[in-house]
C-alpha cells in the first residue's frame, strides 16, 4: 500500500510506517505549501492513500463531488504522541480491522467511520 502524507501528518508517524516497509510520500518533505486540491490530484495520479488531519478533504470529495476520489484516512483524533497515527494505522492494517480502498475513513477517539465512494 502506498501513502501520501499530507503536510500536517506527523513525521514520527511517517517514520513508523516507513520502518515497516510502507511507501510513504510526504508533502511536507517534497512539496510544502501546495493546495489540498493539488494533494488530491497527486494521490489520484499516483494511486496513493491520503493520510491527513485536515477535514477539508471530505468537503472537497463529497461537497464538490470529485470524480474518482482517492482513498482518504482522516484522523480526527490525534492521540497524545506524534507517533499515534502511524501506530494506529499499522494496527488497523495488520489486524485487518477494516477495508480502506474506495472509502473515506474517519478515525475518532472511540470510533472508526467509513463512507464508501459510489
């Protein structure tokens, strides 16, 4: 699985995912300051799952009806430590808790919600 870490996604979480062998491209490292719409386009073109703490992606995809939206994992809950998102995602993937493809996934403190793309 290939990920595109939004600019606000913590570096410790990126390092955790990379250490396990996941391909994680970081907006902060490679293209800081680009728009959310540009991030979506890159994710679509490169078939990467967006990792973000930014709720604007839901609006871009659902309110404006983007065609062929990329898979998005939106962390509403940030945890206490900057590595939380990486560790939580790793647990979701290794334990196969949910299917991520073709979904907008929202990680909350006590819940995981998903909205499937049409």
